[in-house]
C-alpha cells in the first residue's frame, strides 16, 4: 500500500490550516511528515501535543485521526494523546476521545489514567457531556473498569436527561460483551430502562434487551401495550428493533390467527372491550374469523401506519410482521408498500425482492396485481434481474401466463448472458407448472437449441431435459435433434444432460444412442468429469438394453475410466463393471441379475420449484433469509403456541384504553396531566401548598385560623363532589399524600423531583400488576403522564409551553417548585372542582330519562380546548333504556361520549363529553339519542367554566396585567360588602364561580387563568377598601372580560 | 449490529475505516475484492457477502463503496438503510459525497461516523441534531476560521440540544423566512417495440427547503389528495392527521429535507409525455441503419427540455456515422454507448437522428436491438395532475415567503426496440 508516503498530502485540511499559528513550526512538520522516518514524525506530533497552543494540539490530533481513519497504527502516540483528555478545547477533547476508544484496548494501563476524567464528566451539568463521557467510558474495552462502568450505567439510567438514558441503554450491551458475568445485574438495570416511557429511550432499551437477554420474554409482558402504543413515536431505528422483537413475542404469546378451528372462545371475552367496533367490521368481511387477542390486534393496528415510513427497514419489518403473525386476510396490507420500496436503491431492491420472492412461493395472489412492477428493465443489475424473474415465475398463473411469457421472450434478446440463462430456466418452470403452455414452451425452447449463443443453447438443453423428464410422452424428435447437437455443444452440463437423456430413452432411439456412445468414447479423455460420469451411465444402460451392439464399447469406456485421474470416476467405473460385466469366473451375483432394475428404473421427475421455497424456514427480512444460511446469532421464529398463555400478564389495565387511537394528547406540563388523572391527590397538594403558605403568613395575619377553616370546608366539599363524580377519581384519591408531594415537586425545572418521581414510578410498576384497583390506576396515571412528556403527534402550539429538557441543574431536593422559580406559568388543576351542575334534560320532558351536566373543570383528554362536561344519566322510567348515544352536527366542537348500553331502571350512569365552547357563553346544542328517540339539549356554560386556571408568578402576573390595559381592562368599583367581610372571605366564592388559580398576594385577591379555547390570559384582581370592593378583570377577549366581571360582581354583591 | 465500516473506492483502496467495537483487520475486505473481481460491473456486486466469520453488507454511492462488517444476525435492510442515510448526511454536509470530499473532510467525516453510531446502533441520524454537534464546513467559515484561528466545532455545546421535536433544532432565527416546495415526478415506463406501453408508473416526491424561524407548524393540503394513496413521509408528518383529513401537518426540520414520497402504481393510467419513433436494423453485410425521432405527446403545452437518449449498443458495433437535426451525439467505443443530447424539443420540428452503424468486420449482426433510455425534464408540470392547494403556517406570527415548483422528469424511461 502506498499510503505511507502519501498520507499527509492526501488531506487538504492539514495544509490549509498549517498556515495558522506558528507558521514555521507547522510548515516544518508538514514537510517532515513526508520525508522523515516514522519515529521522527511522531516526535513532531508529540511536541505539538505537548505545546500549550490549542491550534497545534488540534492540528496534531487531526493528523492522528487521519492516521486512525486510514487504518495506520498510531498506538505509539497513546501517552502523548491521553494527556490531552483534560484539554479545555472541546474539539481536541472529542478527537482524543475518538482516539482513546480506538486504542484503549491495546494500552490498558495508560488508558486507566483517563478514567477519572470521565467520572468527573459524568457529573457535568450539560447532558451532552454526561452522555459523551458515558459513551466513551463504556467503549473502552478494558476489563479492569467493569465495576466503574457498572456504576456509571446505574447512575445514568436514573439521569433526568433522556439522551443520557439512551446512551446508558447502549452501554449495557457493551458491558455485557466485555464481561458476560454481569448479566444478572445488567438485567436489573435493563428492567428499569424498559420502564422508561420516553420514546427516545425505548428503542435503545429494547435493543439492549435483544442483545443481553432475548430469552427473557417475560420481561416484556408489562411493557407490551406501551411499546405498541408508542411505537409510532419511536425513532426509526428503534422501531425496527422493537417490531422484530414484538414479532417474536407475538409468536410466543398469541394463537395462530389462521388456525381454522376456534375452540377457546374464553379468550374472546376480553376482546369486546375496546375493539368491539373493529371486530364487527371484520365480521362483515369474513363470516367467521377466529377472534384475535385484543393485544394481538393492538400490535397489528399500531404497526400498520409505519408502512408509510420513509425508512425501508421499518417498512420491511412491518411487512414481515404481517406475514408472520397477521391473519392471512390482512397480509395484503403490506403489498403496496413493499412494491414501493422497489423504486429505492439497488441494495434495498435486492433485499425486498428476495423477500417478495419468498412470500410469493406461499401466497401467490398477494402480488399478482402488481405483476408489471416486476418487469425487468435493461438497466437493472443482473442479480436484480434474476430476482425479478424469480418473482415473475412464482406469480405465473393460467390467466397471466401469456403476458409473462411474452415478457420473458423479450428478455431472451438481452445481451446479459447470465440473465438469458435465468430466463430460460424461468420459461422451463412456467412450462412445468402450467400445463396449458407446456407444449408451446417446449417448442420454443427447442428452437432456442439452434441459437447462436452457446450459453443459451446449453441452458435450453438442460431445461428441455428436465421438461422431458416430467412429460409422460417421450418426444422422440426432440431427443434426436439434441443428439445431433451434441458435437457442437461444448458446455458440460448440456452435454451431460443430452447423454443422460439418450441413456434414459435409449430404447426409443435404438440407432442413435450407440453411435453417440461411440463418438463420446473417442473424446472421453478430454471431457469434463460430469460428462464422463454420464458417458459411463450411458454405456451401462446401453449395455443392458442392447448388449450385442455395445458390449465392446462399454468395456472400452470402463477401461478408460479405470485409469482416470478422478477417483470418483474410477470408483464409479469399478462399481458399474462389477454389476454389469462381472468377470467370467464369478457366479452371477444378485446385482447382476437385477442390473436392469437398478439402472433402468423409473425415476421421479424433478420438481420445478422456486429456489426460495427452502427459505421458508427463516424469518423474513433477516440476514439468514437473504443469504439462505443460518447466520450466527440467528434465532428461529418460534411457532405459535397451541394454547395462548395467560393474556392477563400483559395487563397494566386501561393503558391502551386511555390512549385510544383517537386520543390526541396535547403537550401540557406534567401538572395538568397528573391532576386530571388523580384529581384527588392534586387537590390535596394544592391544599398543602396553601397551608404552607398560610403558616408562613399566619404570623402577620390575624385571621389565620378563620381562613384555615374556610379552606378545609371547601376541600371537604370538594372531596364529596369528586367522590360522587367519577369512579376513576374516587379510586385515585386514595393515593398517598407523600405520592402527591413528590408529584408536585416534579415541575420541569426540578431535576431531583423528576428523578424521584421516576424512581417512584418504577417501584409502582414493580408491584404485581394484577393488584388492587388503586395501584392500577396509579400506574396508568403515570404512563399517561409520560406519554405526555414524550413527544407525540401534537401540534406544538405556542400557547402551551414547550417541554425543553432541563438544564441539568441540581437544585436542592426540597426546593419549592414553581413558586420560587421565576417565570413559570402553566396550567394547574382547578382549585374548586367540580364547577356548577344543572339539569340538562328533565325526566318529565323526556319520559323518564334525566340528564345532569356537571362541569368537572378538568381539561379534556381529547383536546385541551374542550371543557369536560360530565353527564349523569338517570333512568326514572319503568323500562330499561337500551342505548344512549349522542349525535352532533359539528364533530370539531364536540368529543362525543362513548354510547352507553342498557341503563337499568333507577340506575345512574356517567359519561364524559368534551365541548369546545370557542370562548363564548353561547350554549352548545346536541342531540341525545335514547332508545332511538332524539332529545335536543343545549349545554350552556357559565363564563367561569370557559377558563382554566394557570399557575403564574408575581412578575408574570404584573407583566400580563401591564399588557392588558385599556379596553382589555374592565373595572367595577363600589361593590358593597357586608360589614365584617374580609378580603380573604371572598376567595372561596370567587373560585367557585370561576375556574381560576389563586396567586397569593397580601393586599388583594389575584386570580389568573386562560380561556380554554383561545388560550387568552384572564386576570382578576379584587381589592377591598372601606367596606367596598373593587373588581378588575383583564382579558384580551372583551366579551369574556365583561361577562366575567358581571358574574363575579354578582358573587361579591350577594355575599 | 454494525461492527466496522470500510470506505473503498472502485480501484480497491480502503481509504477510511471506522470501528465501533473491537478492531477488525482490513483483510476482511479481501472477500469484498473477490466479489468485485467476479462481478461484471460494480453494480453487480451482491449487497451481502458471506465470509467465514463476518458478513459484509455494502452499498455503492457515487462510485464509492461503503462496506459494513457485521458479526451476527441483523436485518440487512437496516444496515443498508443506515449506510445510505449516512451518505445522505455527508451529502448534506459537503454538498456531494465523493472520494475527494471524504478525503478532504476526513476529520468531520470521522466525527460524524462517531456520532452516528454507538456500539453499532444508530444514535443520532437527524441532520438537524448532528449539525448542532458538528458544524458543517462552508467556505465562509473556513476563511473566517483561518483568519481568527477558530475551528468548526461549536465552542460550547448546546445545552438543550435535544429539543422536544427531535428533527428540528431549537432557537432557529432568520431575518427572512422562506419555505420552498419542489414537487418532482419521475415517470418510469417500459414501451415495447410497437410503441405500446408495457408498464408505466410515477414516483413523486416533495422536497422542502425551509428557512423558518422559531417552531412553525405547517399545514399543507393538496387539491386532489386522493391521488396520493401510496405515500411515505418524513417522520415529522403527523400520520393520523393525514389519515383523517388528508392534510399534511408537520413541524419542519430546518433546511433541506424530503417531506414525502409517493408512488402512483402501474395499475393506473399514466399519460406519457413523449414518444419515440425508431427504426434500427442490421443487415448481414456488417452494417446497420438507424433512424430515431422523438416528439411530445401529452405535455399540456409545456416544452420538453434536457432531452437525452442513451443507446447501449451491442458489442459488435464499432462506430456510428449519424446526422442529427438537432443536438450532438457521441459514441463511446469502449462501452459502446451512443448518447444523443437533444436539448429542447420543438413540436414543429421534431428532432431526428439517422445514419449508418458499422459492425466489426466478420461479426454476425447482433440478434437484439438496443433499449433506448430517455431522459427529459418538463418544468411547471406534474404529470399526475397533483397540485398543492395551500400551505398555512401556525404557531408563528410572521408571514413567510412560500413557493412551489413543479417538475416532471423521466425516471427509468425505456423503449425496447
């Protein structure tokens, strides 16, 4: 290799930057690089690395990296380079890292010097530096540092930055390959990572799982639904790994969807929960589909959109999933996407075509409509052409064969001989598989026998021979024709084929066969081995059928073969001679007597089948499938179990339910999400906040006790309300207060809180999932929360604050969130919930059905712009009401409640409806269908329900107040208060009337929030002076402001 | 997953290697060279080569081979797709990705490779993210760097590098905000001897060039979205919104990216914009005649430009003596490819080329006629009839400049003769 002398000049970069800094010095080195010995050059590099100029160091590092990149040995410089690991220059540092990873294995002792730097960097506030340190540390393949690595991984798994956690996931297989004995401990770490619900981490976690402990499929159970639901959000490479893993999982956990019988209907009972509609759809298509496990269905449904991925690997992964685990009626979903992939790079094409070829051997119909996409273009590379031919042949049926044959015929004219040969074989296969065209194909092939090109002729001979073998009727003319061709054909396989054919049909061409043997015996010595063997066979057969003409010839051939160079031929000759021409002394053996039976027996015709037939054993899309051999590390795809294992192992209940596909989560801060799901705990948190505030104030404030009682009364009433309002809230309200404390501290700024919360989540997930309902709801809450945290397909609208990864500051653990951090604003839970309730439909008017509407004041799951209205249906009639559903004209403004079935007499059912009021107090009308009867109702909100509380600090409040002046500010003063009323007495009634957040302020009541639909800031200030209250409302939306003013004034007045 | 990567030029020089796990000696490439020798042309090298201990998975881009070495079972397409993505990133960084550019920017390439994979598994492959970590070289900056002595590396790492939209960097700011869409359609077709269409399909793609500040949320709708029934998207597109409403809603990455690709399959009828009349015949007397005319068919009044015809002749053709009414022709005596660069087609005077072909003396006339490959471009026309209806921007206050450009090109447009 000439690289040694060329290396430095090859890279323009070094020359260009050699002008920088110390010109003379750098120039010297550059020239030295070419002419001086290696030793000298390294000396210069070492000097540069030792200098205190970053330029020089960088220059030296760049050259060293250049050497590494070219594969030249730069290990001598190790000591000099590693010193610079502490360099403050980021680029130098990075290049040192790169170098270190490459050579650490060779210089273990010296490498250890750098470890402390990484340990320090692991604690850096910048997430990228932490991640980078972990990445390099774990890439150093020195077994001494295994414990350090383990420690680093364990810490990083708990890191608050998902990027660092992702790196930690990558480090796990590295450590495992370095020291497999750490498996147990790594698996614990891995379990923790699998619990991570950030989409960034999930793919890498599953990758680590696949590398470390793929056999522990039981670890996946409780994450299965999460993986399915969040799959779309995972980055593309992770998707491939997850889909492949889930394919294997599905094969072990579900029953074969294509099994005809459907014995166990017991499994089906869960399938009606939330996939009821789906199953109905299928019913109409397919009279009796075996019920799919709902989780099975979930997987299929959630992978389907990925067929639109730009990444071919993802598309193919989904395709193989559908081929391996979907009911056969759905396997066609993937066809179009696979055909689309064929337009991609040639390498992609090759892989996809080989998979298609494999599929078409089993399921012909799938790709038939796309037949034309497999037509060969002259510009395709040969291996692609051959694969396309394979597919075309597999797709051939009675109906399309004429088109295919016409196409194949044009290929025969190609200048690519290998391709032409493959085409001839393809014609042969079509001929043998479709009987109606056999004759025309055969005659076509025979004309090819007189083709000018030898290869074509040779290939046609072989194919014709195979065809004749399958044909019951011998084609005497063709055999004669071929015998005549023999002298002109030089290709061994073709010659061998003709000889074999003559031998087989020697009785039908009694005159020709002995003559051919005579000619061949003459040229025996110069033939190829395979032809020699066939000459022997021919001789034997002739000797048996026509001894008087050929016995001498036969002996002659045997004698020639006896002294052949090839031992195979010598052996064969000896065997044949012993059987056919025993030496005169011996008694005729049993073989001799049955020689005719031995050699002239009927031979079954060869099967013309696709070479892809035997690839069925491999999973589609794998390396093993492509190379048609077992690659190391290949795991067979298990067969479906006879009886599905217990499906309940997967239930982390309602996870999938709450994140149903329609569900469009909207980025909100964690607060809202939590509050929504466990409003009980949310309230208690607010209380605790308040009470702590109160305590601090109580010294100043004389009326502390009074206020406290006030608060407790509100909270108790809330609890009652929430208890009756929904089952979900009821169960979650029992979650412990410590729990809520931790949650409360987990605002984005608070790293410690986050970490804590995660830890806590893990612990909750570790608990047996089939446990009490409280726990299940709890974990569900968390998973939803994390879904919100992770990126989903949500319009990142401006009004909702972005979730930016935090700065990694290590705030003290007990730090007060949000109140201490300036500039925080974000939605919070309602202080007083639920809002007002009124009767929507009177029992008298409807004939027995009464509907009450309650504004729960929690953000709606479907869209944050919607107010959540809980409808309570009570049946006062004497008959069961069978179905209750709703109809609306405008689906954008409503998120309908799922229809209820069977409301028994006297019972009450609840349903939650989302309504977008568009920030106006106009009532929204909708129709409720009960037993087919339509009741028109109108939901009229109070203006207080059109807003949502938002947390704000003092400064933000003032800032907003400043910007909402003039006509956005409306004031009403002179509101008379009853004599003894104090400022704080107004808080509770005001919060009941309007869904706002209370900002503590000594001199006034400050309430803030945002309108639900438009997200405009709403501020309310109440001041009291001389028994008169002054009320000010600020809002961009004038109508909201004026209505709110009126409403709140009324509240104050009525006190 | 991917153990090592070797970058090899067509003459068999390994000019860069990178190992993500332990070092694999480069002699493993010998198996690749064997396959290279066996293949007729570099296109024919199989994408996967099995060796006793390793699996070599290679892609060929711009006459450079990228050979990934794997030790264990791995989805081959995963590796292939990754290699192509890596090359795409190099192209994004350096404008093109040839042997020369890789050698010129070897440090950046090496750093990129280091960021792209961790332990052989892709770590960061979004160019927006990578550009935050490693600044792409450009002329202006390299001059500035020479003057100021700074480097390409951003001195401080971005603290919140992973913005909540993984494909877009945070804090983008431009003085003028532009978004340009390029809607390009490539027509693939096979036309048989008699001029009948054997198969024709359209491969379309929308490339986006976005220079928008902040976090814009875009909505793109088409006038006839039902044409798009076989589509693949950039990950930024919200699939659900597409499925429900047939609009593309997305937060774009910064810079260039391919928003969507669509495929209109051979089952639907595609209007072919050009036709070619040809007559190529060989007589036994070591000579042949050729006469080719090209004309527009359905172009909606647009002119066909950049027309080029390529005829790979049989090996027995030695030279051509032709006259073209328009454009230039050239015949490469080594590859035996006849190129005719026509240029623009004037419907009133159809371009024609005719003349004699001389064969190797004594050689029999070739049994097959060449397949004509046609290249053309038609600007301001999307042959499928797809049209952008509107592009709305939400989430940002400014009004960007919006532009859409349509073009139709020939993809694999072949005429059998």
